[in-house]
């Protein structure tokens, strides 16, 4: 009786194991030896008398794995394709999210600057100022540049575009949307007057601009990208210049003073007439200047210089400012300009609701 052979397909698989603590240390720029010491300190109860060389060897193995994974992490949609690395869905999310996470202080230094090779070579200054390693600063800079280059020509929702192309959480995609939006519009973020602003302040404002000032029509007339302000909206804002004509200015002021008196703020503000005129001039001019790219770049500087500082000089608390801005926005509803052109009233609210929220976020 001859032997019978049966062909059997055998597949041996093993998920790639990632140590989250070691991965974080690698991302932060620690050497293998430094990480080994941190691991020993953190896991002393578990590791017991295991020799230091074995701990270092394990860290080095993980570091070599991370170097191999990094090429894939730079194209997150490729993760999970092929058999080189078998990664669970949870591990994939961990790898990508942590690789693209960024330090607010580092990004605050990068914010508003050109994503050029020259600025990349100057990251040593950012490292010294923030305490983040140079390796970490370069990773964060390169990630921002990669995201920007990927989404700059795409249509549709900016946050969704970032999520779809980089497999990021919505939270992190929104943070990147802030950075690329500010980079695209070249907003000034580094002048001394606004140096007190944190990344969170810019994120608050940028998210509002993306949500309310961009074109919502997928077939935008001027084919704006989601990182641009709606050009039809900008053209409509030019019409608000008429609010500075004496006729409309006086009518607006009369309604404003009536509502302010009802809140008792007229007794708090010494020169309320001057405050109204200066505020109105500043706000309408900011709306008008958004049409000029060179002038638009100073948006945050103008908000501080022309609105926040005069309010502070008038010794207004943030709660007072909130009331003043709300009344300023709502009080002109019944002036002839907006009664005769209700579409312009819609434009006014679209502009003012976002601007007011930015002012309050930036007010210290």
C-alpha cells in the first residue's frame, strides 16, 4: 500500500506588537538608551532583576520596527496593505494618531510661516524655545507640510479631506485644518502684538472661518478650495462700507445706544459715543480689507489693535465686551439699509457672528 500525500496550505501569522510607551519615546526623540532607562523606571515592578542589556535590546528592536513603519506612516492609507506588517485595527489607529499628533507650543512657533526647506533648517530655534527635541520638531513640521500638499487642491470639506487621506480622528483632523488654513491664507501670527495668543485661540477662529466663511456649494462659482474664503461672500462684504456713511452710522448708533442704555453699560463706559464710532469703523474696515489678500493677512493683528485694545482701554470686562458686541451686531437690523436689502443682513450676520466669537476668544 503506497503512501498517500495530501497538499495542505499553511499560513502562519503573527500580529506586530507595538509597545506604546516605547513608541511615544521614539516619537519624542529619545535615544534607545534613554528610553530603556525610562522603561526600567516605569516597569520596575514587572521587570524585576532583568538585565539592562536585555531591556535595551528590546527597545532597539522596537526602534528598528518604527523606522521600517515610518515610510508607511507617511502614507497612512497604505497601512494594512500587503503582508509585511500584520497590524490590528486598534494598533493602526494608535500608530497613525500618535505619529501625526503635535505639540501646541511647537506648532504655535511654526504657525503662519512658509512650509519651506529654509524654515525647516531653522527648527533648532523652535526646539530650544519649546523644549521639544529637534527630531520631534522636524516630524511635526514635515507632517504639516505633507497634509497641506495633499489637501491644497482638493474640493469638499477640509476636515473630511484630511481624515480620508490620513486616517486621523476628527479631533486631530480639525487641528490640522487650522494649521493648513492659516498657512494657505498667510495670516500673520508672529507679530509681538499677538504673541500672547495660543494655538487654541487660532484653532477656535480658524474653525469658525472654515465653517461659516468658506463656500458651501460644491460647485463654487470661483472654484475656491475649502481653504479659501467664499469670494462671493467677500464681494458682498464690500457693500458694508456704506455703514460708515453718516446717515447709516447715526441710525445704527441710535439703536445701539438705546439697547446699551437698557443694559446699564452707558454708565460704565466713559466715552460710549467714541467707542461706538471707533468700533464701527474698525469692524467695517476689517470686513472690507478681507477682499485684499495683503490686508487680509493682518486680520488677527487688526482685531487686537483696533478692537481689543480700545475695549481694554475702556476697562471693559470680557462679559461687558460680549454684551457690547452682541448689541452692536443686532442693533442695526431695522435701519433702512438692511430693511431694503435683507440679503445683506444675512451677510452681516455671517460675518459678525464669527468675528465676535474670535474677538471674545482673543480677549484677555
